[in-house]
C-alpha cells in the first residue's frame, strides 16, 4: 500500500482552523501556478495513504497528502495506473501530492484530471466536512461537485481525499507527452494545450502566479466563495 502518514483528518482540520486565513499546500510542487502568498500555510503532507482500493472496479480512494509516485507504485502491482504520461511537462515535476494534482487542475496527457475524479471529501472554511460525488463509476447522485473543486487552486475548500477512476497499466504505458523546455501557460482552443506563451485567440487560459484569462467567470467564483468559504479562510490561488 502507499505509505501512510502520521496526520489524521482531525489534526489537519485543527491546524487549518488555527488561522483566520491560510493557504493549504501539499509538497509545494505546483505553487508557481498559484498567486503569491506570504501568510501561514498548512500542508497535507502527512495526511497520506490509500483508504480503499477495488481492483475489479478499477477504483481507489486516497488521502490528499499521498505522494502521486507512491500511489502509482502501488497501483502498478495490480496492473493499474493513472494516465500521467512519461515526460509530461506539466504534471511530472515530480508529480507532488494527490491533492495538489487535482486542486491545481492542470491538464494531463490522458485528458483533464477532473475526468478521473468520482468523489471527494473536503474541508470547508467553517470547519465542516463534506463529501461530494460517489464511489461508483456511474451514479445519479446529482451535480458532480468534485468537478467544480478540481482546479480551484485551494481557494474554495481543502481537499482531504479523492476517489479516482483508474486505467489499465497497458493503456497508461502507451501515453507519450510532447516535451517543452519552459511551460508557463495552459490554454484551450478546441483542445487543451500548453507551452511557453498563450497564442492569440485562445478561448481561455491559466498561467503561473495565479494568472488567468479575462474570459473566466469572476461572478460565479465570488458566489462560490461566499457559499463555501464565507469567512475567507482559504487564500485564493488565483488573481
């Protein structure tokens, strides 16, 4: 099994609630994509381990502070994996934690990371815990709230655990990503792409330092923030 940590959900919650405003981080491997923050931080790093693994259903529930590499090593023994291509310039630096991978929301070579997430447990700014999604591949449980949290860059909720759809290892091994020396932006112009700069005509884009395109939806973000984190406990990862 992936290495377990020495931090419980209760201890992590208490650490977060010990600050009026805080940034939640994992290993820090994707902080360059978040807006600058010089205040207190709380790491999920010790909140690690696999909670549940169903090989026949190709599903896993894993704590947010689990190192992606640890999870991949365990899944490999069962002939399973995640579609993270070797050489992927965005997600392999060096992978970081599960929470950082999904809350960062950067695309992976096997599609958008939000498409792999079936469910999520999160901590809200008022200290309450919430579960969204389901632990099954097909569900009629309603709106997939976890898809909204993926890519929020830590500004709405703190991720505690995720339930993931897994891929057969043979399919994962077939993935190859293009190589870029300097990745500073991700954009969409019919498909998700990345590179050193944003081309003219991109429908939307995100960049390092919390940058994002003017076509984002600030009104929706403000409403989500007021509902999920009305006290403003979580430092926004976007500008």
